[in-house]
C-alpha cells in the first residue's frame, strides 16, 4: 500500500508537542531541585542551632595537607640543616686581624675584640695574653693573664722571646713566668683622681714586677740585691722596644714595679726613667779601740737612740700670728 505524504500542518503540530513536553520536563526538574535545596537548608539551620553544632563550627578547622613537591624540586634535608634557627644563632665572629695572625705564631691568647669602658677607656683589637712561646717551644706564663691591645701584646711577646729569655739564660735557669702586676684598668695616671687617662685605660700598658725561673727562683726587677748587670741589660732592651719605661726614681709611683707602654708621642719621643740602685755599703767597724770620750758618746747614743729623741714642741699659734704682724710692720 503506498505511503501517504505528510502534510506541513501535521509536521508543525508534532514539533509543538515536542516543545511542550521538553518545557514541562525542565519545570519538573527545577521544582525538584528547589525542593531538595529547601530541605537541605532546613536541616543545616537546625543542626547549626544546636550547642554541639555551634561548638563544632567555632572549633578551628584542621589545616589543609601541605603541598608535596616532587623530589626533583624539593631541596635536600642538608640545606635545612645548614641554616640554624635564627633565635639561637650565634653572632658570626670577626675575622682575625693581621696582628692576631702574627701573634698566634708565638703566643697563647684569647681574642676579646673591642673593649668598651666608661669615658675614654677601651681599646680595639684586644686580647688576653696568657703565655709566650719561646723559640725552643717552651712556654712563659703570664700570671695573671694580661689584657692588652694586640700590638702591645705582640711587642711584649717579642721582648720576652728575643731579649729577656736570652739574657736570663746567661745568668741561670731559663725563664718560665712573668709576674704581671697590672694591665688593662680604667683609671687616671698613677691612680690620681682627675688625672689624664693612663695608658692602662687604653689596654696599652703593663706593669711587671719580675720573673720566675725554671728552678723556682724569683728575680725582682726593683730589688737592689739582684745582679746589676742583669737589670742593666733588661732595662736597655725595654727602653729600646717600648715608648715609656718607668721604674724606681721616676716619679715615686714605680718603686716596686716597672711600667711599660706604647704611648704615641710627637716625633717618636721615648721616656726611659729607671734607676739601677745598688745596696748601701756595709758599715765598717772602727779598727782602733774606742777612747774614753768615744765610749761616753757611744753610751749616750745607746741610752738615747735616734728614734726616741724627743722632738721640739711646736710653736703656739699666737706666736706665729705675732711674728707675722711684726714682719708686716717692718715691711711697711
């Protein structure tokens, strides 16, 4: 049976029916989605209104898992180990100075850095000199250790190595100890108030009492009974190396030690004041027998020793005033 042709009017009716059904299906889906959202919101509101829900909501949420880098991009663990915690990181020490590098070859010391004291006291490149290594690798200890500028410590080490130790070796056992009386100290000269700053306040001076030898014997540089030739050689070498050398006979403040410093003066002027005193000559007994007169004088001196001879009474104040008035009237 032959098929009948479909009229255009029939095709338009079919297309309209399909559009209506699709629109209805979309409306049904939208209504279903809205209903589901409404139910979910209601449940969420009820849950949030409960105390347990509020506490759970206020509690901090766990952090998200950190991003894991691929191994080829992640730095090795040695990199983290090479950077210590910044809070506990120690300050990087300054590199050693040229003076410290030279001193390390012939002395034992501890680096102190820059000393900061009140006023003008203080010094850069300071060290605590503990000992000096002699050419034969034996050590000379400083007791107590001396706090000095590195240039002063270097000059002191050279003096002990090249001058003092060979000189003492000529007179007896080798040198082992330097008796340090004073080094760095913030004070005026000779500890006088309002005096100019001492070189001790700049860590540029040391006071030496003497030396101790390997056999335990001590040599005091201000002892009049010590060998004069030995003291003469030590004084000559000290005055050649240091800017200032003060000892007995200088100013009354250095009768029991020798002061050494590197104070800078105009035209390189040096000061060397150290008297090499000798013991007084022994008293010689009279060879002739004492006469009667000499015996009487001796008995009188024995009866009245010099320390017990009474001194004259001081003049009264009134006499001094009268005397002064008389002199004034005479001058007029």
